[in-house]
């Protein structure tokens, strides 16, 4: 059993939900262009990554290797939406939309990006997450490059 499948089972998610998330990413033009991969999915927690790629660099950064901040923000927003899906009975059918995205950049991202997002609260109609993005520095050590929080409007089906 893969690590992703084990993580999914540990968090009460089926292995097919993990595969479905990656399949969705792979079929989504923007997310697949970014190179997003789903590493771990548990109820209330997700880890995703984007490999360092020349096409994602900020031309105005003054450095040839700094990832554009919009890529980092997109990764936080994407991971946050996906982790909130894990709070729905059927994550694949969940409907939600971002209402607020706050990103604080701590240092330039110069390597692969990795985000860990966690649910802070998922109520009947609103969800809140926190996320931390890390990147490999010039010395090869992974360090925090951004932190973020999101709020989402959750569209849960009404019970009869």
C-alpha cells in the first residue's frame, strides 16, 4: 500500500479519494501547468508540492531563481480548498469558494515548494485553514518561505 493510501485510510478517507484529487490536479490545466502533486491527504490535513521550474520564476526579483509569489499564493489557496474538502462526507462532490486569502512572505522561494495546510475550523457554512510553505534554500536546507490563512464559504447540503 502506498504512503498516500495509508495516510488516507488513517484519516478515514479512501485511497480512491487521494487518487481522485491527483487525477483532478492532473486534468486541471492551471494546476497541471504548475506541476502540483498531492503528497499526503488526511482528514483535516494535506501536503502538496510544486517542483522548481524556470517557467515559474519572478522576472522582476533580481535573481534568476526566485519563484513568483503568485505561485506560492496559488499553492496555499489550492491546498486550503482541498483540505477543506476532506471535511465533507463526499470530498469529490464538495462545493466551496475562497472568501479570503492572506499570505505573508518570509523569504524568497528558490527551490521546490511544499505546502502543509490544516483545517482550523470547518463549520456548516464557513471554513478556515492555515498553511505553511517551505522551499529548499541555497544550502539545501528546507525553510519556511510563506505562511497563509484562508477562509472559504462551504456549500453543504441541507439535511431534510
